């Protein structure tokens, strides 16, 4: 069979050469003219075949994919998988035509065949990577894979494919078996580990990040050491891309996610509440017992009236049982403006529609300090979005800062320039004459 094929190739190759010699063309010139004609004919065949393949195959597949319910074939077309497959047919024609075209120059057959085989290997690599990218894009449409680091796995498989393709190419060029290079790579493992150190560390880190569910795509993470504070856009083999709130992009090595500490706000987002943890600093000198007329005035606050009445009965009963001397306010129990204000904050925020009542809710005093007595609000909003959260918190503190004067309390603040200007300086004593 091989002999018949070789004879056929020889006949096709020699036909034009024989005709040129018969027409009086010198043999050395006829050889090159024959080669030029065959190359021209092969080029035309390849061009026509490429056009027909793209026209027929790609358009037919585009119509088929448009009618199917699956989206995977759409991603195959989008990633040009079929365009790469369409290149196989012209390449097969070229490989089969090489012995015919170069029959008069046999020493070029092997180098050209090797180049064609190398291109074939690279074409298969492109096809495999296009299929992998299509699979990645398809899995991203599935809810269970949206937050998985698919790019990391794609890069690992791509590296393996490139290594295997490189071994095949070296084997073709050198004429040695593939296992020869595999053995040589085994001997050079230390060098390979040094060269691919970051890739290996990134691969291990991406597996740990995925297995332990430390970070997902879309998570809000905060890593001040690297200036990252925003949403995770990509988790690759070597890097994690974070889009900060100012729309800048921070790139963090994947390995540092398991060696350094970072804050993941996913728990807050899943809990349905965002924490408010902010104090009001009361001026300690403004804290005091309330007089009866002041208590009666505060009963006009609808939220406080039931509490004041109930607490007043409790205080009066206690003082009567203990026989407290009420001529001195420190004897027995009394209401304070700070205590009533703290209760008002609790009642007001608990009735606020923007506060989540199912999560921790505390209005507490902290240790007094140089800035007065901190009265801290520790609670959660019902909306975790940044803008509504800031709006809810601002509304609450606007109201409390405006209401505090009705409790005869003051907010502690350092002296401002106008405070200092309002101080009158003492007159200088007259100098003796």
C-alpha cells in the first residue's frame, strides 16, 4: 500500500516537471518551477478548504447551538473552539501533501513535517484550552459554582497541558522518546520546584482556600497590609484580585491568604444585619439627679412616660421600705438624667424600623475617661448595604444629639476656637510710676 501511495505521489510530482523539460526548460529551473506550482496549488486548496470549512461548519454549528437549550455549546462558540477545530482539516491536507510537494527535495520533507506536527500539537492545545474556558464560563452560570476559584483549576490544567505539549515537541525535534525527557525532568525536580515555586504555592493555597471556604468570588474582604478593602473579583492560581471601594484594583498573592490575616465580611452579609458600634460621650459634670418638676417634664416624651411612671412607683416603694431620708438626694434611689437618656436611646432605637431586633441589641455605659462617659450603641441595622446603613446610623445619631438637651445633658467636646475667644482675659495691673 505504501509503495502504491509513493508511486502515486511521484507521478503527481513528476508530471509538471516532465512537461517543463519537454518544453525546453532546463532541469534545475524546472525543479523550482514545479515546486512553486505545487506550493501555489496547495495554497489555493488550503484557502478554499479553510473558507468552505468555516462557511459550512461554523455557520451550521451556530444555527444548531442557537436552537439547543444548553448554554455550553454557546460558550464553545464564544471561545472559538469550533474555529480551532475547523483549522484541523486544512492542516491534515497540508500534512498529506508534503511528500508530494517536496518529492524533488526529499531532505526538506522531515523538517517541514516536524513543523506541521508542532503546529498540530499547538492547535490541539488551543482547542483544549478553549474547551476548558467554555467549561469554566458554563460552570459560572451554575449557582453552586459561582463563588468557586475556577480560574485556579483552569490554570493548573493548562500548565499540565503545556508541559505535556512541550515534551511532545522536544521529542519530535530531538527524535528521542518522551520518557527520556520525563526522566530528565525527574532529575531536575529541585530546579523545577525553584522555578515554579510561586505556582506550586499558589496551587496549594487555592486548594486550601477553596476547601476551607475562606474566600469566595464576590466576598468583601479587608486586608490593610496590602491596601485591599473591597469585593473579590477573581481567584487565580497566583493572585486574588480585589476591587476596592474607590474602584482601584489590588492584587494579592493567593498564598498570603493562608499565611496572613484578613477580614471577610461574608458573615455580616449572610446574617442580615450590619453592626452599629458607636458611643456618645457625655460630659460628666452634666450628669445629675432629676428634680420632680424635671421628671414631670420628661413624662411628656411619649416613649418614656410608661417607663418613668413604673420606675417612679418602684423607687418610691423602695425608699419608703428603707426609710430613706429624702432631704439628702444620695439617700435611697433616684432617677438620673443619664439613666433616663440611656433608656430613651434603648426605646427609640428598638422602635426604629431600620434596626434588626433579632440580633444583639445593647445600649451600655463604658468606662469613664478623658473624653467623658461613653454611652455606646451596640446594635445591627436591618439593611446591610453600605449607603442605607450609613443613612440609618446618621438618622439615629442626628436625633439623639438633638434630643440630649431635653435631658439637661451635654456632649463632651474639646474647646473650639470660638470657646477660647469668648473667654475674657484679666486686665493687666497698673505699673507703679
